[in-house]
């Protein structure tokens, strides 16, 4: 195993922290700072062994840094939430070299862009003064995210039922903004589809002026097509037609007659799945 001896200090790690923090909203991926402390006195050789051990155990995308406190290290886990950090801590504990005392640790998951590096480290250092594994939750509350929802359905009564169901959905950290359309062409010509927000599109396969497959094809040709999550409503359960729709980029189906409770559960699951 190659020994890695480089380690950043707090000042040097700050640009990495700011870069990862700036991508939270776009990536919907939380990250974690894991602080580790050994309370017993370490000689120089043991200290270097632990430092090199930590550097070799983390991923290439993670950053090891020395905290301005004796025998204390920080791990900036750029693609890991607290659960992954906990699993890493268990692995580190089982493999650490030359010392019998367990790590004192603090996991700090970051889910919002207002978190400040100094405050995070300060709270973590306060926690690791006491033995055990701690978790600081001060930075886990997400910024409210707007998610657009479009319903494309010609039947006014059914359109109203679907709209009422969407309006009844309330999710932590998310705001669903709804618009309804009677035909596909009106949807495609609207400014509603031009923003960068995530956009759930629920469309009938048969619509006036532009049918469902035409709309799906148009959306998937857009430069930012990945923002669209498209569900097709259909009474046609032909295997060939469904395969064709999947090949064109549909994300899922609602088979008519639609079970409204299942419809609501699927929309909730889709929204919650946007965050890892």
C-alpha cells in the first residue's frame, strides 16, 4: 500500500469546503466533516502512522486536514452523508494502528449553503472534548427547494382531481409549484418550462395538438433535459408501446384508471428521492 503523507491545514482546506458547499443545491448531495481525536499522548512516530493511515483509508475525492488542536484530524467527506461517515468511522476504528484508545469522533453533515467552516469546526471541537461518538445536526436543515409540477390532461374533471392531489402534498424542504395544461402545444410554448428548477411532468399519452410521445421527445432534446422527470398516463398497457416510451426517455407510467393514493405516493417518493 502506498503511504500518503500530505495533510492540509485548516486554512488550506477552506477552498475545498467552499467549493463542495457551493454545489449542494445543484447536486442535492450532502457532505460531512468528520473530526477525530485521540486523547492519549502520542509520540512522533505514532502520530505519523495515524496520519498516514487516515490518508490511505479515505477516497481520492475526500480531504484530510490537521485541526489546530493536539492529536485532532478532520476528514472532509465530499460525497458522503452522516450514515456513510459512520460506516467509515467503524472501519477506521477496526483498523487503526498502534493505539488502544478509540477515536473520539464528531460527525457534522452539511445540507445547506449557509454553513460556515469556522463554526462547523468550532462545534465539532467542542464535541470531541468528551469521549464517544457525537453528531452535530445544526447544519442539516435544507434550503427550501422549488419543484415544478405540470399536469397535461384534456379531461377537465380528471385534471382537477390530479391538481387537488398535488396541492395536498407537503414535504419538508420542498415547495411544489403546479400548473395545468389542456394540450401539449400550450405546455411547450409556455415560459413555465424554461427555468432551471427540477420539473415533474405528468402527461396523458393522448392530447390535442401534440401527443405525449411528441412532448417527451421534445423535452429530451432540450439541453437541460435532465431536469425533467416525466410520467406518462395511459390506458394502453401494450408492452411494445411501453418499451417504446422508455426508450424515448419516460421515467414511469400511471396506468388508467389511476389509483389516486398510489399516484400521490409515487410523486412523494420521486420528490424525496431527489436528495440522497
